[in-house]
C-alpha cells in the first residue's frame, strides 16, 4: 500500500534507534528513545491559500530531516510505522 499526503503534509520514515548505550550496553526496544530524525518518503502538492494560490513545498523525497519530539502522527502501513506531519513541523534538513 502506498500513501500520498495531501496539501502541505509529508510522510517521514523515522530513523532506527540506537541499540547500544554510550557505555556499550545493549538496550532493549522498550528502553530505546525514539529518534527525532528521519527520511522524507513522500510530499504533498503544497499549501493552498484562501484565494486558491498554491505554494509548493520546499522538501523533496529522500531528504534527511530533524523534527520535534511530539511532531506528526504515527500511521501503520503494511506493518511499517511512518509519521504523517505538516511541513512546518520540520526543524532542519541534514546534508
């Protein structure tokens, strides 16, 4: 199944959490903190103004991004969890 976001929304796949602590101890899944980094999977067509003008999004698929701890909504598709969020919830693009 594929997902196509509408308007100024984007789909982000969250990066995997660290499996080891700084001291070298392996962490179970429950103890791993969710990362605030991910890869843009797909983007909507852009925000539509009140007069009907469409503003395209600056993000593109495949870009690595940083987002807030509570940004977006988790959605499960075919057993894989992705985040659906607005473009303005993205804090930075990583090079």
